[in-house]
């Protein structure tokens, strides 16, 4: 399979993929991601902190920790 790239760095395969439910890496809520690289929800992207580039504190990883 050959992937073609657009000017914005997104592959045509990523664009053609159907939307998928993903967990926002910032607030952990589920949202409909338009493409595989979209991991921050619209609400978080619209926040003042996101637009200002304010660092976010880490969330503990889910599952078993070692």
C-alpha cells in the first residue's frame, strides 16, 4: 500500500478513515476524532490555557502500574 501525503502532513489514508471515538489526552473525555492524529477535543482546544500554551499537569496512566 502506498500512502500519499498532503501539504499539511496528513496522509490521504488518514483523511479517508471514518471518525472514531477517542479519549482526549488533556481532559480524558470521549470525543469524536475526525482523523487518527486528532487527540485533543474541541473543548480543550478552545480553552484559554490551550491557546496560551499553558502546560498541563500529567494524568496518571490507566491500568496497572509497575
